[in-house]
């Protein structure tokens, strides 16, 4: 005598499993923040310079704004004065990280960045020894 195996209907099991996975994925995407940083948040600007000048004490200036053609840079007010005192012993390749706290009320958009090396006597944003640009450096998202 043989015992007949009972067939299992897998359709309801698969439907419940896929429905649960879809709900979990929807919840994940609903709660996930968009890329970028909120006003009042902190970003770390990383710049790499190939410096060929004399050694000494300098200032690294980081500004966020809009990089225009022919090396022109239009800074965003409130995002134009992040500084870090640095010592450059002589010609070499240097890398620096500057912590920048974005002020509350910073407009939500994507900004370019400018990093420049200047002497302590130079006027910020007006003079420089060396500067580099990074297009689309940060994205500021709407405050929640």
C-alpha cells in the first residue's frame, strides 16, 4: 500500500513573502534621507595640492559657491570663509581636510568648492598663491 503525498499550494506562501519584502523595501525608501547634508550639518572638505613654493606658515581657505569659466569663482554668502592654518615645509604634494559647518538657512542646492593657499597677510578670497576647484562638491538638502 502506498501513501499519497499531499500537495502544498505555494502560491499563498510566495504572495505573503513577496508582499512582506515589498513593504520592507517601501518602508526603507520612505525613511531614507536623500543624499547630501542639511543646513547646520558638517561636511569635510578634502583638498590635494601640488605645492612648489617656499616653506612657511600659510592659510588654507575653503569656499563653496559656483565655479565659472576661466577660473572665476562666485562664492555663496555664508559659505565663503572656512579656514585652516597650515605649515608647508617646502615643495611637495599636500592633502588637507577642513571641517565646515554649514550655517542654518543655507539654500538647498549643489555647490562647487574652491580651495586656495594664501599667506596670513593676504585678503581672503581676493589673493592666493595656489587654488584648486571641485565641481559639484556638496549637495545641501532641504531642512526637515
